[in-house]
């Protein structure tokens, strides 16, 4: 047979036409396609698996730095190991915060007895976790300033900048008094900071019944609402990562700044604060006199009339915290890519929780582990991703994004040159309705993936169909600092996505966020957990497996244009020109169209010329798509907030949770409003130029051409 072709052999046994057909079939025979493996991934779903994971993860409260949290880490590591996915522990030594002592007492008026609050969350009848409830930390704010404060109470609505401005306009004195604010619209650390700037001596935060299902008289475990004794705990640190290592990784032996230096920088509060329950919040509100609060500050139907104060109710607060350097453990698992092992698709979720964490974050952890197990089953069927998939389980997110930030800072240059995208799922499930936030080049990918996933609450339609029918914005932007995507987007410039079912839930950060609440109200059938795993894994697979990265920068150009129009309308008649910004966006649009045409040209090769496709051209085009997001960052970062380096998307200076487009311009506009000086408009113009320059740089990266 030496020297004879397969075709000549076929001719001896079959007619020529059939042989020719068979020959072409042999040419086109290939391993199962990506789409086949992706369909396999969706077929491997299991409601039972997610439920089992969640039950195991939420047996005990597991705050970062505790033994219980180490047990959760060991469980996650065991699941990854059983799936034969190589995993490792990456430790960091960071400053964590715990409560040592708290007290709060109220003198309603000079003739009334003092009321002391017990500051405890009550165990509900039949609580299956009653035996371990004592392990729940006392209610507190992580990194709150230790100290004692006494003052009359001033009600400040949600504690926003505009709320304090309204109090000033109404002649209500905040300085020297204790602020009472309701949680919900603003990051709690920003509320405390606003109170501190206004001269308050302390801040008390509570969840108002208006924002928690009204006053129905029913709450968990009978209904989904927060019980009267429930408390939303959380961090009041406004930075990202370990407070003592701002901008560098907190390895065991490294440079550290002091806590006093951190406080002086403004990212850690200089006044004490405490969270309290709806019941305690209302008791304090009942002792406040003075002017009647505006209508939109009131507590809704059935609530007493809210007044502004100050006083005559007098509060005495004492808080003593313990800030100590502790070891945390990130878990990193790697599925190595076949063709491009040096290109990383990262999938992440944190596992630490303030209490049991059934919703936040372990609904996401359960989905994350199911994705990992399905990937392992696919590998047994022959699948291997084109690019490397890195599964990241973060620690100490609740103290404010510490585990993920330290790892990103530790691997900044590697990520800057190799990270394709980061996919985040924090709390995955708390109710109905899919929500997603992303950097704009991933919008179309999200939509396409959602078209392949069944809506868990309506089997007659896809997730995309139900998602697109909502009134809210389809996809939000990732400028806020609410979860572990922050370091990837805002510090390095990695395209990112954050996904979840339902946006808010009433037992958030309380001891009632347990498995029973999920079983009764969040996801009784665990079908939403399955859908969460489906969409998370499918987006990861498309990014890891497709020959051309599924990035759409035309969508990004449209978003930039929309954001600029908003700015222009806001500053109509002001001495600022957005012509440089518009010009840079037009350059970016042309570059986006060009790279889209180049990709289509490479994709449209016919069957025979396909074998001649230059892999270096594919790689070079993908690198341009991958690196463009990096160009939106600036090494100096935002003025006064240099860690945040992305000039297109970043957090509001007054609400870490809120995403802002062109945050440096937003900050400069605020400077004008504060100074009332015409000369300050020059700073706005300067920031507009600075943003224009990074967009121009992004267009050059996308074009892949030097000037």
C-alpha cells in the first residue's frame, strides 16, 4: 500500500461518485464541535446537586478568618479535587475587623427612664440552626471606629449627600449629634462618611419597614420579610482590598501602613457606627421631635410620623472593635487550555459570609461548584477548552472585596497581558428575574447565551425572552464596587460580567439568610440555581472555546456615545466642550467597525481555504479585542482615588455601589458645584480631554496600528 492514496483504495470498493463523497466526508470528519459540548454542558444540570452544595455550605455562620470559614474552604477544595480539577490555596495576611463590645442606650426625654437595646437577632421558632446561632457574630459594622459618643438624634433619611443638603437647607443641625439613617440606597460606608463630614459624632443605620415589605405583621419564617429584630451587618470601609496594603498584595511579610494612616486617608471612618433592627430604629425615631420630615422621607402606610430632630431623644453609643491581621484563603483551580493556554477566562465567586450566607454568597458558590463539576464531566467526554479557564473562589469579600483585590494586585501584570474576561456570580439567587451587568463589549454574548437557557420560572420561553420583557435596563454597567469584579474592571481593565436572579432580598446580611429562607422563598425547587449555573457556564464556554473572541466593540461605541450625550445635556450652556470626546468616540467607532469586518473576513473562509487560515492572524486579532479594555485605564487613576484606574466606568464618589460613566468628569463637575468658581470648569475640561485620550488609545489598540 506504500505510496497509494486513500482515494485510490476507495475506488476499488465503491463507485467513483460515492468515493468522492466519502473522501470529502473524511476530510470534514472532526471531533465533536464546540456547540455539541455546550449542549452537553446544559444537559448535565441537576437541581439536587445545587441544593446539596448549598446545604453543605451553610451549616454554620462563616465569617472570613474563622474556623467555620476554613471548613467551607475545605469543602470547596474537596469538590474541585473530586472533579480532578487541579486547585490550590493562595493565602494572604490581611487586616480583618471583629466586634469586641457594643452598647446602645436611649434617653427618650429628661423625665423618661433610659432604654438599653440588647442589639441581638432573635432565634425564630423551629429554627433548624438554633444550635449554632451563637456562632453568629454580634451585630456590627466592620472597620467602624472604636469609641463612645453621645448626642441628640437627627433623622437623615437614607444618609445621601442630597439628604444632608436638605437638612442644611431646612436649618436642622447635624454637627455634634448622632445620625439615624435607613439602609438601602447608599453603601453604608458612604452614609457614615457623609455623617462624619456633616459633623455627626456617630451614625446608626437601620432597615425601615417601608423598604422591607411594609407593615404586614408577617415575616420570616412565615413570610419572606426581615423579622423586627433582624439587622443588616456589613463593612463601612470605603477602599478595596486590605486596608494596610493599598495598591499592593498583602503577603505575609510586606510593607504595611497603620490604621491611623488609613483613617486619615478617608477610606475608614473616624466616628463610631452601629447597625440596628427595624424595631430598634423605630423606637429611636419615636423619640425625635422638631420639624416633620418631608413626605418622601416618611415610613409609608401604617408608620408613625417621622420628625427630623435634633432630639429630644439622646443616644449613647459605645463600640470597641478588634482590627487584626489574619490569614485568608483564596482557592484557585485551573483547567488548562489546549490551543491558547496563556489566555485566561476567569470565573469567580466569594464564599465567606456575614452569617449563614444562603443567598449571599453561597447560592453563587453552589452554582459555581455545579459549573466546575459539569466541566469535569465534559473533560471525560473529550472536551478541552481552547483557552485556559481559571475558577476563583474568593475569601473576605464581605470585609470589602479583600480576597479578590489582593490576588489581582498580586498578579496584576500577568492579568493585564493574559486575561480575556472575568465572570462574577456573587449571590446568584434570591428570587425571580434575571439581571446582568457588564462591560459593553460582552452585551451581545450575554444575550446570545440567554437565548440558549430556559427561563426557570416559565418553561415556554427562554431566559432572554423573559429578561427582555422587563421595564428595567436590560444590561447595567460595572462601574460600582459592589462585588469581586471591581479589581478586574476598575484596577486592571479586564472585560467583565456580573449575573444574578433577583436584585435585592429582605434578609440581606442578617442571620435569617439561611437555607430555610432559600428553601421557602428564594428558590424552593432550586431551578433558578440550575439556570444560574447554565448561564454562567455557557458564557464561560463561549469565551474559552470560540476561535474568535465574541466581543462587540460597536456596542461599546454606542454606549460611549449615549453617555456623552447625557453629559452634554447636563452641562448645556456651561463652558465645557465635549468635541474632543466626540471625536475620540468616532475614531473608536471606526476602529470597531474595521475589526468587525476583519473578523468576518477571516470567519467567512470556505472549506478548502480554511486549512490555510493563518493562526497568527487569528491570534493577533483576538489580542486586539482582549487588550482594548485595558486602554480605558490610566495609571494616575481618578483624582483622590488613584486605585480606580478606569476612566470610562467607575463608582460614584458618594456611593460605592453606584456605577458612573466617566467618573473623573463626574468628580470634576462636583468640584465646580462645591467651589462655585468659574475657573473650576477648566478641571472639567481637562478631565474630558483625559477621557478622550484613553478612548483614542483604545481605538489604536483595536486597530492594531501605530501612528
